[in-house]
């Protein structure tokens, strides 16, 4: 009589929960590494600003360009993900929380007085940027990469802003750059707070994506463009918004 021997099933040696944990660890590490790029941009922006004061038209052009890039990232990457997940209640709740948080941030910025208040307000902005970047990596590496590009330009502008504002009351250039570097450290902290959501159930994940979408749209409409329009518009400056939008679309096509 023939005996049938069953070979033991070969496995990778990791249980599903352990594989998910390892995936989450790799995602957190990727997000943390990528946040170093915009953090370096903020420090570079401050270093440039303490040595040479950029013209108002140039600053406005950078703001328009950054707004276009961020808007393209929000509309092309996060918005479709939110719409296709099919959890309208989670979308409404996450979006409503996002609106409330951003309006609270705006109120805090209105209350901020002097250099300390300015640094606190910008620090909150940068922390939220890092959180949104972590949420982006939860959506996928491509979304995280495109958000890194978008937020790098935005944080570069924040570095210029911090240096220009502190330059009126702080004489030491090294102290200004060091203050900017300290604020930039909030980016990886925010990203590390955002990446663990990848392991959450889909409805909760959808709510976080809706929150991130609102945060990016607020950044475009209530910060970058509002401040950019404090300088009288010129056609080439306005065109930078659409240039930024198209550049990110082309990058998205190139990445695939």
C-alpha cells in the first residue's frame, strides 16, 4: 500500500501580525527619512534669508508655485483615495475635524504676538505638515513621495518667513538658523505620529485621509495664497501657481 506523506507547509517564518508590524516599521522609517528633505529645505531657506533678503515678488512667486504643487498633490492623490474608499460618514467626520483643527490653528496664529508667538504658530504648522506627510505614506509610497516634494517647497518658504521675521529682533544669524532647525525637527515628529494609522481599519483610515485633505487645502487657500496676494500680482507671478500644478502632474506621470 502506498503511503502519502504530506510535506509541512513552508512559510516565511512570520505570522501575519508580525508581517504587518514589520511593514508598519518600514513605512515609519521611510516617512522619517523623507521628512529630512523638507527639514533641510527649511534650514537652507533660513540660511539664505539671513544673508540676503529675497524680493517681495520672488517670495510671492515661490508662494504661488508652492500652492500649485500642494493643490495638485491634494487633488491628484488624496482626493481620489478618499472618494473611492466608500465611507462617506468617515469622510464627513474626518473632514469636519480637519476644518475645526485648522480654524483653531488660524485663531492661534491671530493670537500669536512677538517672536515667541510666531515660532509657536509656525511650529504648529510644521507639525501638522509632518502629520499629513505620515498620512500620505499610509496611503502609499507614491503619495508620500509626491507630498514630500510639495511640502519641501512649502517648508522652504516657512524657513524664509522665520528668518525674515526673527531678523527684525534677533541679531545673531546663527541663532536664527538654529531656531529654524529646531522648528524643522517637528516634521519627522509629526510624520512618526501619522504613519501608524496605516494599520487602522479602513473607515478610520478614510477619516484620517479626509483630515489630511482639508489640511492641505487650508494650507493652499488660507496661508500660501493669502500671503502671496499681499504683494500686488504680476502675470508671471500668478502663472507660477499653474506651473507648480503642472510640474507635480508631470512628476506623477513620470513616477507612474
